[in-house]
C-alpha cells in the first residue's frame, strides 16, 4: 500500500537535486544565520610558503635531496602554485557540487518522518486533509447552544471520541481541548468562565461570543492547499506539520554519501599517548560533524600511511564525497597528492589562503564524485570542513545557503599578513568573544565555541565587525541532529 507521503511525491518523478537547488535559490525561505558563500574579505594572491608555521599535517613542506636542488624545486613549485583565497575556495566547492549534482541526477527518495529531519523537500507539501478535519474545542470547558443559562448533559465529550449528539438551545456538554464539538454548538465556554448554581444550571461569568474557542474545520488549511514548497528544509516543526496533514513519509533529496579515510601511523584509537603516538581526534569528531552538515557517513576507515591502501580506498569508493585527514602537504609520507595524480583526479583547490588549514584541497575524482583533503591537525581539519566540505555537502543536499551576518568582536584579533583567519568565538550579548587555544592542533577553543569568526588579513580591531560561521549545533537549527 502506498503511503500518503509517497502518493503526494509521485509528481516528483524525474526531479533531481539541481532542480531543488534552483528552487532553493528562487525561494530561499527564512534566513539562516551563518556564511552562505564568498564574504566581504577577499585576500589577494600571495606566496605564503614563508609563513608556514606548523607541523607536517598543517603547513610544513619537507623535501628530500640536496639543499640546492630542494630550493630550486621549491622555487619552481611556488611559481606554478598559488593558494586559493578563502572566499574563492568556498565558491569553487559550491560550483563543483552543482556540476556533480547535474552529472549524478540522483532521484529523490521517500523517507519516513522519523528519518527526514534535516533533509530538503523534493516535492511540495500539500495538505492531504482539512486542518482541523472537524470543528474542535480550543479549550477545556463546555460546548453550549444558544443563550445561557444552560442545562448540562451528564455525558461530556472527550478528544478522540466519535461525533457526539446534537445540542439543542439551552443545552451544554462538558468538552475537552481537541474534542469534536457537538453539532449546533454556539460557542465553547471556558472552565474558568462558567459557574453552576444549586440546581446544576450553567451560567457564564462573562459575555459569550458566537464561535468563541471553536477551531472550525479547515481553519488552518483545506485539502490540497500547498503548505510548503520544494526546497524547504525539514525542521522539527515541518515534521509536525507533515504528520498533522496526513503524511507518513516525505519525498526528499537524499543525503550525500561520504566515506572518511583517516591517515597517519602515529594515531592511537584508545588509551593515553605514548612513545611518539597520539590519540586520533578526527576519527571520533568528523563523522558526527559531517552528519550535522547533512551527510550520510557510510564508512570510517583507518588507512595509516599506506599509499597503496589509500589509492585502493579512494579509487574503489562510490561515495559522493571522500574525506581524507592529513597527508596533504609534501612530506615523505604525505600521499594524498601522489595518489590523486595517479588516479587522474583534477585538483580544483590546492591550498587555501586561510589559517589554520592552509594545505587543504578539493579534487574532482569523477564528474559526480569529489575528494576533500583535510589537514591532520584537528582545528585545521575543522577549517577545511567549513571551507570546502560544507559548501559541497550543502549544495548536494539542496540545503538553503545560510545568510552571512556580521558581529562586532569584543577583543582585537591578530591576523595573518596575507591569509584569512578562522578564530573560535563565543557569543556574549551583541559581541563575539575570541577564544584562546586556537592553534591548528588545538580543540579546546572550538569545543567551547559558538562560531568561527572570519578575520581578514591583517587582523581586526576591538569593536570591528567580523563575519561568523555558525557551528551546526550552535545555530539553533537542524544541525542538532547527528543521526
């Protein structure tokens, strides 16, 4: 038997993510706080290699061979390569995802209501019934007919019961909130607005207006009314409306599928760090963060520093997006660039003018498949998530872009000479307070943060406005769901 939601979505055959994206752009709906694309600060192209200041997994480029040969090779590489400005990198990621959506033409899916939170409607939500579907009481009290006083029936009316007997003038029946009112009911008299005399007759303690506290059938909508448009994000309230309107399932844009590959032989999965080994922070952090960004995380695989294993994992994945951690620089065990060349991938972004996270990258593996290479340092990886992975996932999921919003900084923030900085902040009143512990390898700051402030090259003064990137779970929106 076809569910009501599936029937309502039947007209969506042939619909694809690209169509939803177009509708989202035309009808963006309620504004969402956060960054929705290139911001006001577009740093100029500069060679930033001399400002590299972190470990192997952040910005350090280690080379093999003689010093002279290394210097010449580094010079030639610098001539060939310039990191992408931060706003341009985000725009590139969004364009790449649009092209992938066109190539994939993924069909919408029918999702049960309890699995649809955070997905985008791929078919209009039309009412399958009148709401309410019968005249109901808006309050506890009495259904009354005609002017008072009234004789009260012995039997009251409860919610969920069949239609009660008709009232006659001068008659009343006790009624519960949400119960069907008897035919010929004039009004509902609230419990606190009535009293009974010693003969059991009901009297009003204030005036009674015809129709008061009755929700008439179809007050909210009639069968067939369009309640929500294609491209609407399914919030908890949307799920409630859909259920009230008669839906069991919703026709939605499917979640983009993501495979996570964790690189590095130095990573422990349990216990305390020891003997040069460190705990893996990204393995536990990335999957729920990606889910909060709208992804279906299908696999988290630990590859270590094995180039062949990495090549196999990347080339055999059928995910929409492959996310790797670490190995994006040029050290002896940084294998991401070599395996991308070997796989014939196209590098769309190779380094971004942003701190932390400078050596992040975006590559096109196939027309409908991309790879985001995150730096291995935890906060640098967060920077990569919000710079490259978020636009890709948001676009593939046909989610509306959040509206950018500026907030004044309470304290001055030191900037990088040429690059954008992303700095964890907490919101206090009308200001954003920069947090300490914001180095590339640190998570202490971001763990307490509400957002990341986008600090332009050169820094920001106290009181100067900075654009904020909300963290999914701090934005008061859908990101609170990690499943």
